[in-house]
């Protein structure tokens, strides 16, 4: 059979590890590990898997290295070469392409497969986690939940099937590796990755941790460091001399300490918080009894891992939230006036009561607490202590998170859609 190219489009470190990795494994399980060569007389389909990365604000710079470590992928192009490929269809290394192929979207902007699919003349498949777009020009959609199909225009719904949650593969792994019983409580602090969020999130998280630790000295704390950060940069936000916002939450400071290869933030009250630099941090997150997190994709990640959480959105620095899409995102990041626009937009947004964490949005109700406003450490710490004192509440939260996350097996079903498109294209080619 004639060889086929599968081109995967993706972007950030989360997508590379939680979406791309299970999907390429599933593709090789379905198609085999034979690569196209000059001798293409094999009785079974030979495929070549390529990965092209697009720019991502959360990129760590290690995406190419991570992807190249996956034996299922044949070639990788970094994000710095993306736009020439998007505009003219030429890769930096002048890759060749087979006559038949599929463009598979696993992160970025959904318009990218529309354009690149036209350049290459390939079928297009999109994995839709939260939304689906460009229905007229995309051939197939594999979506996380049935609601996404319901929101599609009726004439395009036959293009879509529910495949489930790609993150659920990690969730199943976490469930199987979680230690139960006879251990000290572990609390994760996820303050964000951008400076505006870290300025509030780090001192607030430290202050809450100190309050909890004062009542529960056996409790342990960990900060999974975002891949776009280094530990020294993170530590600056714990220093009130370098982070003036810290005064809203605590008066003390914290310093960076290293033991071997392990880093800690040690507060002046004697609390040591471990810094987890491995990414993705599923192994440590799976062991957490509870996490304190800001809004964003991390709430989806924790939800898929069925990790209980309290979502905290302090508004002491109202211009901190700038991760908006579309026109609001452009306005809040304008030079000079961006801070003012952020205050206006965020003030308007937060005045309206709405669900902000992804598990709550999926469920249509608040299954994990969302705390918004001029937050202070003591009330949040008391809420944490109450949950630790009543493990049945944490257990109920885990159960609700399991209910709203998608079912595992999404990677296999998504690979099946790709296979159907390849086989259908081959049959059409034979008839013509």
C-alpha cells in the first residue's frame, strides 16, 4: 500500500505530554512501526508521523527535545519555524510529503489545520476539548464530551464523534499510583506561571501554607514549578523586597534552599515547601490530598487527575488576569494602557457570578470551591483544615471530579478516526 503521512499540529508542553504522547502510541499500535522506505510493497499500511509545533505562551523551550524522545515520532519541527510553514507550506528542513495524509490537530489554533491541510491536500482531524471551529472546512472531529457536538451547527454534527478525554489517560494512571492511608497530608500550591499571577499567588499560597502548618505541623507542601519558570525566578515572588504585592498577604520572606538536586522555599517561620521541577508533575499531584490553584488550564488538569482543589482568585491586584482570548486579550496586553484595560475588563468580569474552574464549567455547578475577591490567608486556611479534618468531603470531591472528566481510551478512539480517514482516502484513490 502507498505510504501515508500523519502530520500532528501541537504547541505547549502540556499538549505534548498529555495529548501527543498517548495519541502517537495509539497510532503506532493501530498502524505498526514500519516507516515508509523506497521499498513500499508491504501488505500493510506504512505511516510516517511528523510533529510541527506552533508558538505557545506557556512553552518551556524543551518541547522539541521532549517530542524527539518519543520513538513513535519520525521528525519534529520547532515553533520558531511555524509561520513560514503556515504561510507557504515549506518546512525549515524542506521536508518531503507523500501524496496521501492526515493533519491531526492536538493543540494551537484550530484554523491551522484548515490552512495546512489545504497546502498539503490532506484530510483534517481536530481533537476538540472545549470547543470546535471551522466546521465547514474540517473533515472530522473527535470531541471530549457530547455537549460539544450539540453546540455544532446541525449540518456538521455527523462529522463529529465523542472520543473522551485525552487527559483521562493520565487520570487513570494517577488513580493507580495514588498512595492511600498511613501518610502525612500533602497539599499542592499552583500559583500560576505568569508574573501577574505569581505576584499574588506565591505570597498568598505561602501565607495559607503557614497558617495550615501552624495547626497541622505534620502537613507537607509542594509547588509544581511551571515549565516556563526556573526556581530562582519563582523565589523572587516570595521576597517582599522584589514583590511589593506580597504586603497584601504576609509580612515575612522566604528564601531558596537546595539539598542535592531538590529545591525548597523556606519561610522565615521555618516552613519548607518542596519545589517540583519535573514536568508534567502527575506523580506528585496524584499524591496530593488537596491543591490550592489559580484559574486556568491547571484546573482542567487537576480535574482530570481527580485531585480535590480550592480555586483562589485574589483581586488585590486587579490587573493580574491577562490571559484572555480574542479582543479582550489584545486590549489587556497593549503597551502603556494594558494595565488599565485589565482592571476595567477584570472588574466587569468578576462582578458577574459565573463558574471559572474547568471542572465546574463541565459540571454546570460548583463542585470545587471558587474563592474570588480580596482574599486573606486565614479563612482559606480554615477551609483547608476543615477538608483535612473531614476526609469524606475530599472523597466526595474526588468522586464528582471522576464523574465529570471524560472516559479513558480517547487516544485509541482518536487514532481510529485517523485510520478511517486514511482508509477512506485510499478507497477513493483506487476508484479514481
